[in-house]
C-alpha cells in the first residue's frame, strides 16, 4: 500500500516548537483547550523568557539539525472529497499533507524559577 | 477578569504587571510579547504527526517531490522519496513539544521597547510527546522473488499454464515493494526481472539454467575466444528459443563489454567468469546439496565452458566448505544466503549454529545485505560477533557461547 505525502500549496509555512521540560497541566484539571498559557518575551540579546503562572523560565533559540515536517492525515472518499475520520471505510483513501516545516525551536531546559510576589492576585 | 464566562483576554496591563513582579527590566525586552494560548482543538491532534527530515528529505519536500509511506499492515512502514528508502521509527520524548504555527522568534519581535508593549496572541496547536525518526536503509527487495514467483517465466511453451491474475505490471508491483521507485527500477535487472508483454516476470531457476546453458554452448560451438563473444550473433542463433527481452536481461547480467570490437565497430563481450561459475555451482548444488570436495570441483569444472576455471572461493554465499571429521573428508555443502532469516540477531544465531568460526571472507556474503550506509560488515561483526585469533587468522564466533 502506498500513502502519498503531498505538499500544501506553493510555499511551505514555517512553524515553531516550544520545548518544555515536563508537562503543562491545568490547576483545576479542566481541559487545556482554549486556555491561556503564559507570556513569551525576548530579551534584546535574544533570550526567550516564558512566564507561566508564577514560574519564570529562561530558554534558548535552537536550530534543528533535522527539521520536522508537520503532517496532517486526511481521508478522502471516492469522489475526492475530504471526509471525517469516523466516516472512513475501505473505499476512502488516506493521504498526508505537509502543513509546515519546523526548523527552529525554543527550548526551556532549566528548572522554572518561582516568582515571589506579595500580591497573589495575578493569574 | 470581569467576565468569567468569556474567554480570558490578556491585556497589556496584565503583562506589564507580571514583568514588574518577575523583577525583569522591561527596557531589556523587545517590544512584542506573545501571549500563548491553547487552540480550541488542542486535544485533537491524533491526525497530526511530526516527521523528522534529513537534508535530502527536506529538499524533496520543498520541491514538492512526492514522498510516500509504503508497506502493508504486517510490515513496518518505510518512507520513500523518489530515489531513497528510509526506516521509520516512532521516538518518544519526556519533554513536551508545543507546536506553534505563528510563533515569532527574537529577531521578529522588534528591537527597542517602545512606550507601550505590543501584544500578540499566539496559538499552540497541540502538545506532542512523540515524533517519527528516519534513517536511510536499503530498499526492501527480498519480497520481489516471493511476489513474482507464482508468475515466473518458465519458457514460451509453459505460458498457457500461468494464471493471468498472478501477473504483475509496474503499477501493481510498486504497490507491493517497500522501495523507492528509482531503486526498484534499478533492482529489476539485477534480480533478472524481465518485461514480457508489459508484465514483470522473474525467471524460474530451471529456465535460467536452460537459457544460460544455450548461451554458453555457443562459445565452444563457434570456438569464440573468451573476450570475443558476439552478442548479435548469439541472439540471432537463439531467437527461436529465448524471447528478446529475456535474452537482453540475461546476457547483460552475465556478460560485459570486453573492450574489443567487431569489424563493424560493434563491441564484443566477455562472460563474467565468477558469475557464470557461481550459477553453474548452484545448478549442481540443487541436484546434490552435500558433496565430497574433490568430486564437486571435478563436476563443476566439467560443467563450465572450457575457457573458464572455477575457484572454490566463488562458493561464498551459496555453499560452505567444511571438513567432515567423521568421514575424514572435505565436503561442499549447499548453504544459500537467500534462505537465511532477515532479522540481524536471528541471522547471526543461525550462522553460528551452522558453523562455529568464520573468517571475514567467509561470512561477508552471508551478512552483506544487512549492511547500511552507516554500518559496514566490520561494524556488524563488532556488534554481533566475537573475534579471536588462531594461527594468525582472525575468526568470528558467537558472542554468547564458550
């Protein structure tokens, strides 16, 4: 069986990856969909700074030795129309589309530092 | 945070307060701050995969050169470009990878911090813990013979016996074989696969034996010199017996231009002695798998054209020369490399079970197909075998026994 990987349009978008040690979780255990994560700043010297909750993280901009292609799986029915995954059966054809290339990432490797404040009102 | 039902919207004021709280010097920050948030569908990312690319694959993606995944459900998938094949492996990371479509890097966020902070909402599409790693591998061609076996060509007179539904054309074959199209195309001639009326056919061992014998008989019949084989004449003499496309593939598999030319400028050929002798040895071994050394060498010599001299070193990959201590004689035993298991560990286990100690020359033909661009025969032996010296000769044996 052959599954094709197609290119999406003329140009390929360039996306980024933000790499965090550990995981992001919501304090109230609700779904992360649509939730605010934090503020991403850069210093003038190019260091990314991420503030999540009351933690501050210092990171680094890194070029990937091996870039990533972001592939999206798409199902087509026999009339070449895109169908939902749940609708796919033996007659549907699967293809991947290259949505973007990731060439650089922001890596936050060091332990987050707590922000100590008197006003606990924020976030 | 006036309206809790509404989605939380961050203001420049919020951001500024946090900067102060964090004891950051705002004048040291560039003017754009990206407010990260999860997309509304950030938990639905199972249809999105991250695929690592080397420079060749990156170029292929840029040029829109179509990449493909190939494999049936019981095979591990490979990734193919037009001319290369890659092994695909899912890699896990304990870090979380946040995929961010519109992320700005430091250079794009302005230089001087103006009087007011510019906020940009940046959406995280999803969090990933796995990605696919690729490493270039040899095309997986072992399946070729199996797939084509049931429709193999056994001579014109047997064609009516071939089940038409088992025939493969190029489009059908490409679907089955885990190799890039260029690699597969190249492999066809070395696997002696012939295009007969639009279908790709392998040759049965019997037919190859028959056809090659006819070709070789012409040498003695016409008293040709070793390096003065006339291709056109060979073809016209055998036209009735061997179809054109079969002849072309077979002839070029066993013969090469000798450098000499005919009077009309067409080049003359020479049969590759090693390839021819090797094939004839296979024919003998098929009839009798275990032979006394002297008897086999004699039979081999008789079976080859007069101008060729078989050498026992050419048996590598098809037979072993062993000393039978019980009978006190040297023997030649059929041991085709093609019958060995494909897995590296199983292969070595099998080899060392058959024969305890191997020299590098002996073992090379049996493991050569396991080498990759990164690991050569020596690399494989270092990893999967143990070496020892005996009388100045280096032998390889199993890592685990004795």
